[in-house]
């Protein structure tokens, strides 16, 4: 089994894709509320600040996938499984957060779409419980990939942004032939 860890890479997307994604860095009336789509553990039973999610589909999804497919700095370089990715923009509001949890997937990618000067960090813990912190810096990505294995990933969390909303692209590749193992655990 592969070592459980995340990796970081800078300049994930081209300027073209980043410009397209910047249009999503606002809260919209059509966004999904964290109160409706996240488990009660992540929202403090809907008492924590409401956060939002926007699904990316169509031409824009294809543009994103193509950029990742051609990025030789990522393990998804020329990977056919990218076409089955689920992509959304995660919008963490000031004071909002995502509690420590584990994802089970084939590949995951978080890309910061804006700089957050105070808070909003991505934290993860390795198998020896060492804490790693990645500051919210535009076009920096954090990915988890375990050589094609579908396993429970490393524990991770999002710290509350203090001075402005935190926007990220979230991409997951699940084993859609086995929906019982595609989950989040707290």
C-alpha cells in the first residue's frame, strides 16, 4: 500500500483556466449550501457559518480536465480516468471551515483560486500524525494519489478564513463501479 500523504504543486492551471475560474469566486443564489449537502458533523448541526458549493459542468469542465491532462507535474498527466472526475468550486465563507475527515477516492485535487491572507489553510496529517499546513495561495494545488489504489486517504481539514472568503476548485475521481467505498469519514 502506498504511503498516505498529500503533495503540493504550484501553477496548476494555465492563465486561461484561472481566468475562467475567477468568475466563480463569488457566492451565487444558485450555489448549494453546506447545510444541505454536508453531513451534520461539518456544519455543527447548521450552527457554523454557511459555506457553498458550485458544480462545474460542460465546456468549462472539459477545459479544466484538458489543462490537468496536459500538466506533467501532476500524477493525472495523460490519465484517462480524469474524464470521470467530479469538479466543484468550494466557497468557504469567513469563519467557515471543514472539520478533520478522510476521503476515499482514486485521486483528489484542491486548487486555491484566491489568496487568503489570514486563515483558510489546508491541513493534513501523515501516518505518524505529523501536521502539515498549506497556506491559501492562488493556483497552488494539493493532490492525493495512491498509485491507482482506492484507499482511505490521509486525514485533512480546512481552517476558517479570517479576512475573506476562500475559493477552491475541488476535483475527485471515485470508483463509480463501487459506490459503497466512495465516502467521507469523520
